[in-house]
């Protein structure tokens, strides 16, 4: 079961959310109910724009009420004694100085509140003179997908939501055997057959997990080599992209958020998977394998080994990230839709 998210907020931030919740439950609900009543009095609802607008407002208000109740239920107030004196965190008072103009501004850092962040983004884009904003990669369960239309429409902007992609994922059971039982009969049989064939043909394999910054830095050469053995990924891996992979691997490892998984046969690294890991989840970011060993299904089996490691490490979820590659479904992935939100000036 996924861990419940805790929202660290200042006392003032919690108070403001409580006030908003009360306002939406009483005043806003009453206002919308009256709009619906008036719209019904106009007659035919099939071509009644006032009724449609009121019902949309009702849905957005109820969604926001549910979000506020969830946040407040799991909010943790940051008291003065909790605020670090040595690092910047929620509740810290920081002063920024512009050395060029010799000016200073003081800020109090508050907990991240999705609607405030999205409002700030939309406002900044409007002030920059943009007429169209394109937000990609919004998961179906993302608060941004629910709140962005609300924020945009409140500023008189047009909103269109489109399907973009799918992100297969699966909830992980307590044990590897439990996982195998959850697979469909055909996929379970195929996975076991390929595992037996690998062991019979090539002998025992070695699965290594590289998670320290130094290990990732040293292992990145093999990962990039395996990844670019396929022509499409070789074209993708420009010098700039290679620098990005090397930098992000070490930077994320320093925070304990990345792992490089190596699949070895006879001392040779034949497949590798680069994963992010956070809050009980493993996310498969990219991978590569040696085509000479494709007949042994090392690409699929290396990802199955990652999945098994995630289970044995007590993780609750594995996310294959975007794309509908067949192996994701062979390993039990279920689609989570990802959307695009296009916002335009009317």
C-alpha cells in the first residue's frame, strides 16, 4: 500500500486552507445551487449553456473540496521550533540581495500548494505576453489536471484537454511468488520459460545494483554503451543528452533517488536499466541491452529482475513511465492515461 503523503505547512497556511474549505462548503455550494436552480427555470437543458456552466462549476468546486479535505487531513503544522536554523525549509525567513542594485527582499517560505503554484505560473506567462500555454505530461490522477482548467477559466482563458500517452504501472505485492500469481497465465508461463532458458543456455546470471554516486558515475559508460546499441537510441543520444544522463545520474544518486541496474552473464554486462526511486516507488526511466543476447530475452528479464528487486526491497509500486511498449504489459503493467492541457487566450 502506498505511503500517505504528508503536507508540511505553516500554521498560517493551514488556517487559510480551512477558511477556503468552509467558504466552498457553505457559500460557494449555495451560490452554485442557486445558479443551477435558475438555469433549470430556463427550460430545455440540452441546449442550456447556463446550466452546463453551473454544473461544471459544481464539479470543480466539489473536486477542490475533496482535495482540501485530503490535504488538511494529512497536514503537519511547522512550528517555530521545527524550523531549521542551518538550512532553508518550510517556514524559513530568507533575505535575497541583488548585488547589482544593492536591494534586498525578504520572503517566508510556505508549503507547496498546487493551486497557488499553478496560478503563479499562469500569471507569469500572461505577464510575459504569451497567448497560448501547452502543459504536457499530466497524469489522470494529477491535481494539476483538475486545477489547471479552474485556474485558467477564472482568468477568462480557453481550455482544451487532450489524451497524450499512457504510463503503464503496477502495484507490487509483498513477495515475488505473489507477483507471479497476479500475472495472467500466459505471461506467467512465458516469464518462467524465459528465465529457465536463460539459466540453461547461459548459466547463472548476476544482477548488480549500483546506487552510490561513484558507482553510477562509473557504471554510466556501460549503460550508455548498451542503450546506444539500438539505432534509434543512438540517434537520440547526442553529446548534450549524454552529458544530461551523466549529470542527472550522479545528482539523483547523491539524494538517494536513483539506481543503475546491471544484468551480467559470464562477467559481461549485457543489459542495464536506469531507475528513479522515491516514496516507495521504482520508476524505470531508460534501459538498453546487447542485441547479440536478444535470443535470451535479456531486455525483458533485466526489467523483471528490477521488478523483483523492488518487491524484495519493500516497494509498493513500479512505474514503467510513458509508452506502450509490449514488455510493460508482459510484466503486468496497467495503463494510467497522461493528458495534455492546452490553454489559450480567448
